[in-house]
């Protein structure tokens, strides 16, 4: 079942390209960061987010069984409230007529899926009708690519868990802990080849999925969806610049393949070099030593390297700066944004101070200074400044 198609069925008879309210054209549907419809409002993208109705949560509009909210497609843009409200209400009106049938179809598909897998499997094979998702704004527009949705690495603070959880609830799937399920997009390479060959598609950088899953989590060993997608990019007529970010040393297997794509970057997320802290917060990620070895392997293969340090976790900033100075070309720094599933962890005495915004900021500034002292470029955002 392709959930993005079900979201479209929800607003039938509206279709992609239709003006749903004056000046707002429906341009895309997506499920990766929760179910949503994207509208082009005179050059500004507006997402209308869909979730099962929950009386305890605010919303811009509601139908019988669902609720709707709005947000700008890019942090550089703002949505005028009257536009967001008008769109949310229009989508809710359309959904009212379709939601019973659509939700029942999805619940039936979820039951059939559970029956097929004996009710126990948390690894689902799914197919998609589109793959590349537009992200960023202006000249910094890029595409995200997610061979998987959901993640078996299971970082305690992962920001994806609430968003992916909404999509699962929308599908009528049971609530299970973050880190225990993943959807494998088995036809991703085929869809990617088709999308890259579209003559109208602009050549934009591709970033492999650090938001909703990790491209090198354990299932990649068996399915090799990420590897096959890299092969598709390498073989494209004009391969787009490509960036992979991971917490798994399995990327070393494909270091040569990644480096064979012009303008490619390989990177790791590494919030600390304290192995005990890392194991606690990122239970099934590779160790810090393995991630650093991966960076060396990427360099040897000829790829440019980067690290993302986010959130700040306890550990020596000078040791982290030393380790990164010898392995990466640049580092992106950011602080903790919300506790997600880690609120209990950050209440523990050894981690409580790390939850405070002041500690996060102090640690980030100390690491920034330490990196700059060692000649490492520091940036903030989704793409390194020199990826284009
Ligand atoms: S590796 Fe990334 S997607 Fe997976 S749990 Fe950790 S933060 Fe989330």
C-alpha cells in the first residue's frame, strides 16, 4: 500500500495540480515526516499536516476522524495564518467525504500485512509511487531520499519518532516503541531511476535520509536498497551531488561507490566520543571509534567528509574536536530541540544538566571554538556550504 496515494484519495476529487483554494495549488503528498499535502501558494510551499483526531491537541481544522494543521515548507518562509486556515479547512471539508473509506482501506491493508507476517514482524516491505522529496528553499533547494522509513538504531532523542508515529497511527498500525520497526522501500531504486530520468527535473543535490531513518541501519546489510540507489545515481546521465549521513559504519562497504559519484560527501552524526554516553543514547549505532574509522575509509576512497554534532551530549569537547579535525572537512553543529523519547534519560542525574538549553549552548560554543582553533570549518543547516 502506498500511503501517499491514500492521502491523495482523502482529498478526492482534488488531484495534483488542482487549485484547492484560490492561489493554492496542490503539488505533492508525502508521509515521511507524517502524512501531509503540499501546496504551492504563489512560490511559497505550505504543508497541510494530517493526523488522527485527538481532542487534547490543537489543530487548525477537523473533519470527523482527522485533524489538520499547517506549516511553511521551509524555515525561511512564513505562512499567513488566513492562508493556512483556509487551506486546512478546505482539506478538512474534502476529507470529510472520503475519510471513512480511506481509513478502512488502510486498516484492512494493515491487518493483512500483520497476518502475512504472523503479527510479529517489525520489518515491512513496502512500495512507493515517488521517492525524491523536495526540501530547502531558494538556491539551497535539494531533494531528500529515504530508502527506509523508521529506524532500528533507535536513538532516544530521535526527532523522527513522533512524526513517523503519526503516519503509523494514520495507517491503523499498533503503537510500538521507536527503534523497533522499519519500512523497507523495496522498489526505491526503480522509482529513483525513473525520477532522475524525468526531463523536467532540476538537477539538485540529493541527501540520503538522516531525518526519518538511517540509510545504513542493519536491514541495509540484507536489502541493499541504499547501495542500489547509489548505483542508480552513479549511472544517471548527469549524477546529482550526493550526501549521505549515517550513524552506522556499514557505509564503509559502499565508500568506493559513493566516491565514484562526482561531488559526493559521506558523513557521520557523532554527538560525543564518550562511548558509554553514545551507547546509552544511540543504542544500535556504531561506536565512536567505528564512525571515525568510517570517515577515514571515506577519505581514502576519495569522498569529502563531514560530521554532524547534534544534540550536544556529555563528553570532552577537546577530544571530539581532535577526533574530527583529523577526519572531516567540515562540521555542522546544533543543539537539542525537544526531548522526544529521551525525557526519562535526561532526568537521570548523570544527564540532567545536558537537557538545559544553557548547557547545550555552552557546549556548542566550546566545541565550535575548539574546531575553529584546529582549522575545521563549522556550519549550521542541512547542507555543507560548498555542496552544490
Ligand atoms: S539514526 Fe537517525 S533516524 Fe535512526 S534513530 Fe537515530 S536519529 Fe533517528
